[in-house]
């Protein structure tokens, strides 16, 4: 009985079966993560546009008004805009990495 098990055992085949099972299990998670990153990326883009619009309006208002108190808020808004842009860059990098992982997983499943 033991010899029969040893002769039927193929490490290459076992590795391939395990890898394919693992890829099939992880692929939906990678796709869901990619979809969620897309949603966050879209939300960040919308936020960035709104911050840009508000910043432009405040800068125009500060330019025609004599209220120095708004300069502080314009500065804070500019900083928030910069942070949002930095987050957008990081999200884009994450999205690219997830897309590469997804392509690799799909290619492995096709093999």
C-alpha cells in the first residue's frame, strides 16, 4: 500500500494543483480590491476637483477683500489639496500593483 502511494505521488503535479487552487481562490479577492481601489480613486479625484474649485473661489475672494483672516484658511485648504494629491498618487501606485498581480494570476491560471 505504501509503495502504491509513493509511485502515484508527483510533486510537480501537486504543486501545480495547489498553485491553481490558490490562484483561483485569490483572484476574486484581487479583483474586488481592484474595484474598491477604483472607487476610492474616483472619490479622491472628485474631492480634488472640489478642493480645487473651493481654493480658486477663496483665492479670488481673498484677492478682492481685505480680510487677512482668510489667508490662514486658504493656506490650510492648499495643504489639504496637496495631501489629497499625494493620496491620489499612492492610490494610483496601489492600483497599478494590484493590476499587475491580477494579470500575473490570470496568466498563471491559463498555463
